[in-house]
């Protein structure tokens, strides 16, 4: 960790609101007694050999379902050459597919609330050329978990994104393979690394060759100044059987994605005070208002003047009328969410480089930069569609054009913009304009070579 950076950074919102507040929210859930979240175990998986054009099929005959039950299927796989993955079966849920290049492992699956019983799903792997293929824990059936009984219905809309790690199978389906068109490969086994979850205690797959190829756990330290992750249990894993340690670059969260959703986020988010939520909303609106003032008009109006067409309609067509992340189809532009692609939090406005996402995927992306949300292959495709250079998508930087405009209009910023009624609003002894200054300074600090000017210092001088 860069301790000098940590000591010099602005301490959150405390400069204008007193000392940092004490912890007021707890999830109500405890860590698992047998794991810390910092353990790993490697397992060896025997691959099969598929000739080009040949297939491996995994069929899951599902048990009879009752309306309202959770149903799902999925598993992990790895191949040393490209394969296509097709899922057959009229299941109502969306399909999750995360495909990564060898030697990384990938995953496929889905999960949904039963409306009408379906009998079977089949996963078909087809080799595009001679391939070694390994699979791990493919399963399906009726899913039950205590969190599903009491959770808010709003949490279930994107459950397909949590398969296969959320497949707590209570009534398993019958898993069978079609007559084989392959044979066991006479080569070394594939290695799969499993990491412990400090909440549920399970060991679940991770990729250690490319940690950004996430599977069951989200990364911990993503920002360049925080890597390599030096947090014990996050960036340094230990094999409890051998004592061998595994040093990571990005590191992983202690909780698996399922437990993070239900035992951390779902438990804590409702405890956020209305003041906290209003504060986040005010900051976002302040960024939008600032960009509109700097560029002289709203992004949509600016786009219309430049192109003679509507931004929403053009993005709808540019992305093939479907969500870029999950391929969900839209019947009209009204069903689509316009995502900034490069986050508003780095002063990027909503313009012709926007991305078409469904509501679920847009909620999952939040203010994350493209490299923190999309796979390497998706970044390449996103670069082609949006026209944003792949380097910019891989290494997110602040909007230098907006920063240059701001640098040239500092008198206007302090004398006029910060005196707007919206900037003078005060909630819980926190002034919106002052919080905006702190937020912009954090953006400036992320510029290559450091902040081009000190907005916080200039603000303090003019107070």
C-alpha cells in the first residue's frame, strides 16, 4: 500500500462535517467460524479431448417445479482452445456467460423464479478446433436458501448473474451426458483454484492467472495506487493444508458474490439514512449541472445540435437494440438505460459514446469504469462500437477537456457556480458546493502526473 498517498488524501467528508462518524450500521450476520476468507485450495481437473467440430453435452433433467420456487443451473469450464457454448431449453431467465481465454476458467448458468415448470436444459460445448475441455460442478434443480425467504423482491431481478455460485440446490435435477464424442485427454490436468468465503464457508472458483477474470468473488484493490493488494486475506491467500501462500495483485473480497449481495449489501443498504442517499444524489446532480454549464448546454441537446438526431435513438440502433452486457433485447429505446460508459464520477458527460444497458446491468455497473465491469473481450468490442480507444477503456482517466474548461473558468466557478441556490443547499451541516469541491479534487488527483491544480486549496483561500 502507498502509505504516503493514504495519509495525504482528503478524509472523506469530514473537513466540513467534523470528525468521521462512528460505525452506525451492522449487517447482523457473522463470519463463518471455520474460514477467514483468506484460504485457497488448488484442485486438479481431468480434461477431455474434443476434435474440431465435436461436442460435449451436459443435460439436466429438472425436478417438477412449483410456481414461485427458485430454479437454476450452471457450472464452470475451461478450454485451451475456443469453444462455443449453447444452452437449449425454454427457461425464462436470462443466461449468464462469462468466457475467458485459457488458462482462465469461465462460467455459464441462469436462475429464475418459476412461473411454469420446465423439464430440461442442455449445455452444449462445440470445439472450433482440437480442444481440451474441463468442467467443474455442473448442476441444476430447485434452489432454496434462508435469504430468499425474507429478502426484498427487488433483489431478485438480477439473480441470473449470481449463477452458479448461488445454486444452493435443495432438489437436484438428474445430470447426464449424451453419448460421448470425445475421449480423456492424455495430458496434465487443468488446475482450478478455490477460495474460501468468510460468510458461507464454501470454497468457490477464482482465476489467479488473470484476477480481473472474476468468477465467484469481486476484486478488492483495483485502483493502480492500491496495487498490489497488501491486505492480508484479500491479497495474500494461504493453503490451510500445506501452508503455501499465494500473492495476488488485485486480491479478492472476503465474501463470495452471493454473500456480498445478501449478507452485506442487502442488509446494510436499507440502513442508509435518507440524508446519505440525498447526499449521493446531490453530488451526482452537481456533477451533471457543472458539466452542462461548462459545455454550454445539456449533453442530449448538444448531441442533437451536432448530429441532427436524438442520442437515445442512435445508441439504441448502434447497439443492435439490445443490452451490451447480457444481450437482453429491447422493444423500444424506452426500455434501454443509457450508461455513461466512462463514469460521471470522472467528469464524463452522457454523449455519443454512451452504452446501451438493461436496468439490471446498469445497476450492477453503477459508477464503475469499463475495465472494472467488462471482460477483456467485451472491452475490445465496446471500443469498436463507441469509438473510445481501448487504452482509455482499460486505463480510465478523468475527462481532461472538462478539467481544462474548469481551470480556465475558476473565477466563474467560485463566484457564480458555487453561489447557485443548488450549491448552497445544506443538509446535516454539509453544503452541496463544498462536497462538490472535494469530489472534484479527488478527480483531479487521478490525473496522470497528479492534480493539474489544487481546487481545494483555492477554495480554502477564497472562503
